[in-house]
C-alpha cells in the first residue's frame, strides 16, 4: 500500500466552553477540548477503571460560529478530522508544540442550551394548559345515571 491516511473519529463531551478567535477579514477559529473515556475491569482486583483522554479540537469559520452559538461545557459531539501538530516559540525562546484535531465534519449529539430552552418551553406550555383547564359543567348530571338497561 502506497498511500497514507490521517483521519480521526471521536465522540466525546466538551471539557469547557468554546473559545473563539476572530481575524481581520472575517475568518474565525473555535477551540475547545473534548474528553473520551475508556472503561475496563482490572482482572486481578475486579475493579472498574475509567481512563480519560483529552483531545484539542479546532473549528474554522462558519463551523466555529455554530459551535460558539450552540455548544457549552458538557455537551456531547461527534467529530471527524485530521491530526495536526503545531510548533511555535514563546517570547523567552522556548519551543512549544500542541497536537490538535482539525475538524472537517461534526454532529451535535446533545446540546444543553437547546435542551434547557425546550424544557423551559415545555414547562411553560404545561403550566398554561393547567392554568387554563376548566372542569366541564354538565347541566343534567342526574340524568346521566338514568341508564335504559
């Protein structure tokens, strides 16, 4: 096989709110991390072990704006993208690097902002129905008990 592939697929929960950065010319970048968990049983101690990995995600332009609008800490998201490593030097000359997922496809799986607003709307609708509910009045209630059989 001669080709190579750089593709990542993740499902995880946001570890923090979305951080936006805007550039001249209208471009933007959203950055946040998601956590993925692996759960297994230690065979010697029979103890349930949870291992968490953190992944730094980068979204660009319209996708970044959608993330800022809808996502918040704890939301669940599906992403596909490519692994990229960036290198830079700090002001004191130290070389830093980070590994990120450059997201190309994504699906919001659970959105607290959306769930909260729907829950509030449903609660208000239920309250309105209960407040406006009237017991029907039957004028000839005694006649209802006069069954012909």
